[in-house]
C-alpha cells in the first residue's frame, strides 16, 4: 500500500501552517513527517482491510451453511 501522495499533501499543509509562525521546517523533517503519516495511513487501511476480510469470511461461512441446509432432503 502506498499512501505517499496523501501523506505528502498532509505534510505540505503542516509545513505551510508551521512556517507561518516564522519557524523553519527542514526538508529532512518534512520527509520524516511524510513517512510517519504514510505509516499511519497504511496501518489504518490495513486494519480496515482486516475487518472487511473477517466479515467476508463470516459471510462465506454463512453461505456454505445455508447452501448445505437448502440442499438437504
């Protein structure tokens, strides 16, 4: 999963807001912030995908169970 464009946009916005205070924000700090945001987005997406996969597994089990019940004489 690559959330780089979103992470970069968030980091860019943060840098702009931060620099409006008169402070400087180095490129190294910006790059590190991008990586941290990207990791957070990836982790959240992974957790969501795990939940969806669990639900799909439950649905597959229910379908199998209902198919067995419906085909019994």
